[in-house]
């Protein structure tokens, strides 16, 4: 099924993610099947865990955040997905994209 993204994209003040461009949304939908699950580094019972997006179980549990980041970075690199690192309070500290980003950061 082909989706005409130009037809369904209607600018309005209530957009949930106004900072994401139409081109980025279209790219993500078209490449969804080729990208793996995003990998999250999250606190887990005074330790750190690597967890795939939407997974109930942790992929790995480590003593330190740096160990978990190293593991998650390798997985997200292999899967061409995004690495999301959380703080102890659960808020996102950092993101790193390992996929083929059509809109890389400037600079």
C-alpha cells in the first residue's frame, strides 16, 4: 500500500512533533522495515540496562552506565537504529543515530 504523505500532511497548531520535517517523517515510514529497534540505556535496580524499544525484558544488565552504553552502541550500530541514553531519573540525556540519516546535523 502506497501512502501519499503530501495528502495526509496538513500543518496545524496541534502537531505533536512540529520540529520533525515532512521529509524526515516520509523517510522514517519508508525505511521502517530496514531499521532495527532503538536501543535504550536505562536505570535498573541500582544498575544499568540495555533495552530494545518496546521490549519487556532487558537485553543486558550491567554495573555501570558506560558498560551499558558500549553494548547498546554496538547493537544500535549493527541494527542501524538509534541509541537513547537515559539519566538515573529516567529523562533522556543523549541520543545518537546509527542509521542512514538523510538529514545529518550541520557543522
